[in-house]
C-alpha cells in the first residue's frame, strides 16, 4: 500500500519539523534535516521519535 502524495505533503519530522521523504523501498520516511527514519508498518507511517533510527 503506497502512501498518498497528499499525506506526504503534510507530514513533517516530529523531532525537528523537517521535510520527510519516502525511502526507495517504501520501508520508511526519512527526514532531510536530522536524518531520522520513521518506519512504515502495514502502509502506515509510525511518526514517533522513539521508533525512529538515525541513518547517514
């Protein structure tokens, strides 16, 4: 299940309020500012800071 473009336009990183972009494999949303990756589970983004991991 793909995340809609409209939803991606309104979602922001809960930590720094930066823009998030979907990863190529659609397994997470990555913040362009702080590099936190929020998982996508069953087609739903889990936008909780405690669930995020930081990637390079």
